[in-house]
C-alpha cells in the first residue's frame, strides 16, 4: 500500500506542476487588447476628443449627467494613447505591455502582458470602486490578482506590484494645485499592497482640465461590459 501511495505521489506531483504552469500561462478569454490600424487610431483619437468635449460641455451646463463607457471603447483608447499622448508610455513599467480592461459586475478588471527575466503571463487585478452615501470620498480597493487563470498569493502580488508602487512615487512633483488631482496624491501615498487591499481613498472633488471645471463623482457602477459614472458639477 505504501509503495502504491509513493508511486501515485510520484506521478501526481509532476502532473500537478504541469497543470499549475498551464493555468499560469493561460490567456483569459476576456483579455482582448485592441489592435488598431492607422484608421483605427484616427477613429479612437476622434472618439476620445469627442467624449472629452462632451464632458466639458455638460460640466459647463452645470447639471448632473451620466457618462457610459464600454470596455471595447476604453481598450481602443488605451491602444491609441501612446500615439495621442507619448508621455503615457511612462505610466507603466517596461515589463508590462498591451493593457486591457474588462468591466464586470461591480468590479473593474485590468490586465497586461507581463514579461521579465524569461517569465511571461497575462497578469490581471480586480478593483472595486466605492462612493459612500455622503459622497465625500472615492475609494478603490484591490480585490485580488491572477496570473493567467491562477489566483496569485498576496506575497507574489506584493512582488509584482512593488515596481508599480515605486513607479508612482517616483513621478515628478508638481506644485500647481490645479494640475495634480486628489487621486494623484492618494496614489502617491500608497506604500504597500496591504493599503491597496484596504482601499485607497481620495477626496471626491476633481478638476476637469478643460476650463478647470470642478466636479464630483455622484455614483459609479461597473456592469457587464459597461462602466456608468454620474458626474456632478460643483
């Protein structure tokens, strides 16, 4: 009996390791970063400008309104962003590329292709966004992370996200109060992954850059494929 158990264990161990490796290497079906040709870049650029203009116009009118974003549209903007705004390339470490988002029920999923020291995988994080009833703050909390389809332990999350945390802290200081948002300040205050799981909280008052229009987020909700944000001019 002991010999059979040992034999079974000797067979099971490599099978388990192979299964874990395949799960880690698995590309989630939802991960679909946009691939744009020149015409696609131009369309994404026009869509982003039109959306920004629409937000500006409605803030000027001074009435609360709802902004609806689809993950398909946001992924096209992400793909076009480096050509529209070259400085955007500096927002992600070199080991991450091809970012993509997925809006699911009550959560936002963000993923990118991780490639460093011969290790490659699609890494993703789930985020919860909350606005309390009094509307004074906005909190984003990390709900978990995956490598492929495999849940990532918190110690590994710490190792993966540490470069991002250090990257956000190393950004240049800007003393223009209108140029740096409360959310930028909140992100730069993060020192550990534990803080991300507890939630990063920002004062719910932002300034739209075009015309420096102040506003707050009245509510935000992710559903299947959509992100609905109600904005309230101040």
